[in-house]
């Protein structure tokens, strides 16, 4: 895998890609926050401010976007396992899901109020409000920090889908319905497949029912409650080699009684 560097204006809704990248095009949400753009790309750890040497006064971001090698392709896969929590872990998972739901609903109420007034509420403003909510109400800090940020990102995506007419207006989350929280920092996730356990912030090591081997890097995990049981969904990505003899052509076959088959070029086989 090699890396390409893209410099983008934060006030532009579309990323302008150089001609050397061919048909590659990336879109990102309109936002003044560097974290927003990084989250859309999915590579927060590889974002750096690049405004010091910018020609214009518009803030710019230098985005390092991994691009698959020509001889390999990126495969994304998800693995879901049932968790076997013990002691305080079930209550901690419920608290984390509750904190995420609280932050999501608080942010949605504010965005809905601004929307009715035809005003905007950016992710940058919500990030600052999140800090204030933690100071006013200490209990949201019981959830992993990245899980709360993912709640705001999820709301941002829901609003984007609404304005692009892909989905309905975002709804408030209710307790007991799809309770979940997501950890998006790979550094905070550890998987011990030999002992069938996974480590997530605020939970520690949690055992799970292993059904198959998890392959590839783990960018994120989601802990969710379903039918009274807790599950973990592990997202992975890995490079896979293409077929040894890739083909870009196709052929049509006609099966018959006199001859076994005849192809489109009238080549037959007894």
C-alpha cells in the first residue's frame, strides 16, 4: 500500500482531486473542524493542519489517504460474537450505552432547535458543548470518550443523509431499543483470540463466544444489546491478493445434445 497526499479547503463540500488520481473522488461534510474531515476519511491519526504554508487564507487540511496497491485490494469484513460479561461489566455496558444515548439526544435537540430557526449547528460547536456537558453532568464521562464522539458523528451523518434525501429526519433514541456504543480508536482495542477475550475502554477484558478466526486490522468495534444479550461487532480490513490470472473478457456458452458446448466464437467441444 502507498499513500497519496491531498490538500483540501474546509469550506468546500467536495474534495478536488488531482488529475493523476484518475477517477478517484472523495466527498466530505462541510465543517470548520479538522476532526470532522478526518472522521469522514476514517483516518483520524493521519490528519495534520496545513494552514501555515497555504496560499489563501482559507484553512486547509493535509489528508493522507491510504490507497491500495495495484496488485492488492482492501477487503472489509465484520465479525459478531456474543459477549460473556461478568461482575460489573453488564452494568458498565448499560451505563456506556446510556451516556451515548444522552449525548445523541442532547445534540439532536439542539440541532432540531437550530434547524427550525434556519440556523446551523456545526460539529465543532457540538464538540465544545460536549466538554460542557461533561463538566455539568459528570456521569457521561463513565462512557469511553471516543464512544461519545462517535455519537455526534453518527448524528452528523444522519443529518447529511436527511438533507440528501437518503433517510428521514433523525429521531431521538429510546432506552432499550438498539442500545450500543462504538469504540473507534484501534489503539484502545485489544483482541486475544487464544483466550477468546477482547479489551474495550471502561470494560477491561471481556470474554466472548468464539466461532471463527478474526482476520485483518481492527479499526473499530461496536458493543450492542439484543434480546437481553450483549454482542460485539468487530470491523476489520485487510489486503488480499487478486486472482493469479485476472480476466477482463467474457464468453457465452451454448449447451447442446450433439456437442457438449459451443462458445460465442463457434469453438466447440465434444
